[in-house]
């Protein structure tokens, strides 16, 4: 029932008397029913034409006892609707059992506002930095980012182009290995020859920036690109070498009397879980030898065909296929990849612009908040002889680097996995954009390694863990995978800082015992506690690594 206040009194003023006001039924279905079958007391407009007293609103007028059933049903329906639409004079707040958005039990997952807030915070940081520098030096920035980013541009561009072209030697090498006689087949001398080529290639291009004395920005880009191209070249060569061996076996089955009938060896795919890679499960024993032979032919032919069924080895051994693979944002070679219908040019423009914006922010963050702290700490350490004083200086430096490195870490993640890989995915119409998962919710380092960098995780799982599992145990294969990853991290840190100290290698290998502790019953299952420990170790570890490599 709706309440109104009368505005006319005996003296022409307001008498402030609360009076009821008629309201039409709000249910459209009821109005339609009543308008179709108005009955003896219902008007065509849906209102009841019943006897009303002078003081009644027409809503509670009683109906005669001998009223027809249709009128009685309408009256009952009106009473139910009035009960549903009844409002209190004072507004009522509806309460129910609900959880907050940040509650662990909440299903809410849309936090894009924090993403916007992150960029606004960075804009505020850059603005305040520029105002402070204008006050101190008269210039908005202490270092000119444009000069730093454009130094050695031509040398960097030409060197990177030659490095990319040099990886193309893998294509004619694979063609030679496939067509040659027994001595140069992949299963005999082909694999050692290509492995020596990869090692020589890596040594040359890792030392190249040191010979030309590039800036740290150019050296960071060139070193990371070198590691990426090495993994791409390795995946291309070893997968095609495996397919070449598989093709030889399939051809040999034309003469089954002299051919090997061992079970087909399937190359680990990027979607295969670690615990599923077990060579013993591929061994099948069939009572009928003819059926086993047909099954083997089917398995070998299936291995030579792409997952989408449109490309078969050796149709892929072309220069165009290799160029497409180099541009695709993946480290694991496949005969074919899922593609989008077309390139989204607005998205490509946005991602390209974001790449340069992130690089600018990374340069400003490092030159304004990281390099000055390290330079000042290096000067203070020159005249220090006591270990206690040295420890205090290092602790102060690490504390001042915590926030800048947290920002740097997030920017590096965004520029690589969201914008650079996303841009190349748009260029090549690469459909699988799952480059990372929710690593920010990680509870241990093993989970972080799977979700932070999915392309590298797929490569290590396929070409290190999966390739070594037929020869060693699971624990040894896991340790070998971490060893290769630790060596690559140490190589990157050594190229950036021009020092080989082993700090990054030790920190990476310590993740194995830490994960073992986190998997115990005492710690496992404590999601919030483990996630807090992960973030603390991540932020603190980055600052400690930088301080140790630069200052010690």
C-alpha cells in the first residue's frame, strides 16, 4: 500500500494526515488476464468496477458473498499482489547471506579496476619524478631515455638480423639429414652435428655484446632474444629430427621382415603433463602379429601428421614454414598451429604502443630509483672495512630497492607476456594466446614456474624433462630441468651485470628443497600463508639478487 499526505486542511493549510492511495496491480500477466476476461465487474482497462464507499480507496472493497467465482478469484489475486507490493513508510534494507568480493569464498573475479589503478599509479610516479627533477636540475628527467634507448641502434638492429638469419641454417641441415645416407641421418651423426652447431652459435652471440661494448638496455634485449632463438632452433631441429626417424621407420615397414617392430615413440606434446610422459606405457604386446604391424603403421603415420590434420612431414621443411615459426609466439615447434581469421590492426597498434610505453617506464624506473641507489651504495662500500657496516649498507640498499623492483617485475611481465607476445600473435594470427596463468596466486615455486612463463615451461617439459625421462627417474629429470633453467638464468644475469657470481644459479636450485618443504603436511594446504611467503620471497629475492650482483 502506498501512503500519501493530504495537503489541504480546514484553514487552507496542510493537515499532515497520512491517507492511502490506490496503486494499479504491477503484474502484467494479471492485467492481461483480467483484460481478456473482464467479467461482470471488470472494466476493459483492467480496473474493477465495484461498489466503493466514500472513504475507501477501492483496493479493499469487499465483494458480495454471492459474487461469481471469477470475481472471487480476481479479488484473491489482488490481495496477493498487494501483499507482495506492500512498502513500509521508512525504507527497508534487504539483507541476505553474502560474502565480500575479496573473501576467499567469493566467486567474483572482475578486478580490472585495479589494473587501471596500477597504470594511474605509474603515471603519478612519473609525474612526481619529473616535477622533482625540474626543481633540482631544471630537466624533467635525470637521464635522457631517448638517448639511452637509441644508443647502438644500428649495431643492435643489424646484429639481431644476422643472428636471426643464422638460425635459418637449421632448415637446410634438416633437409640434408633427411635425404643423406646412413652416416648423416639424424639418429646417427645428425643430432651431434646440430648440437655442436647450437653450442657454437650460443657462444658467439652471447659474447657479441661484450665485444661491441653496448649499453645495458641493448644488452638485455639482445641476450634475451639470443636465449629465445636458441630454444626455438633447438625445438625445430630435434622435433624434425624425430619426425625424420619416424618417417624412416614407416618406410622400412614396407619390408616387415627386416624392419624394427618396436612400439612407436611419440614426441612429448606441449599439452602432456609431466607425470604422463612414461615410455613404458607405449610398449604394447599383441597376440596377432599382423594386427600389431598395422597398429604400428597407424601410430607412425599419426606421428607424422599435424594435430589439425592438414600438414604431414616433410611438407613442413620449407623456408616459409620456418619464418612463420620464428615469428609465432611459441618456443615449441609443431607442424601446424591454430589460427585466427584475421589480424586485428587496432589491437596490434595498441599492443605495439604499449611495448614502447612499458620500455620507457622501465627505463625511468631503473634510472631514477635503482641506479642512483646502487651508485650511492657502491661509493659508501669503498671505504668500509667492517662486516657489520657492510651488512647495514647492503640491508639499506635492499630495502630501498624493494618497491622499484616490484614495479620493474610487473612491467617486465606485462611487456613480454601481454604486449610483445600478443603483438606477434596478432601479426601471425596465432590463436593460442595463453602465455601465462594466474601466477600471482602461486603457493610454491613449482606452481609459479608452470604459470608465470607458459612458453618456457612447455619447452622445458618437452625438450628437457620429456626427453630425459626414458633414461632417468622422475626426480632426476625434475632436477635436470631445474638445472638447465638455473643455468639459463645465471647466463642472463651474467650478461646483464657482466659478472658471473652464481647467485641466481644457487637461488634457482634452492627452489627444489623449498618446494619439498612446502609439499609437507605441515605447510601444504595453507593457501594464504604460502601465497604471502611467495610474494615476500619474490620481491625480496629480486632486490637481493641485484644488490649482490652489482655491489659484491
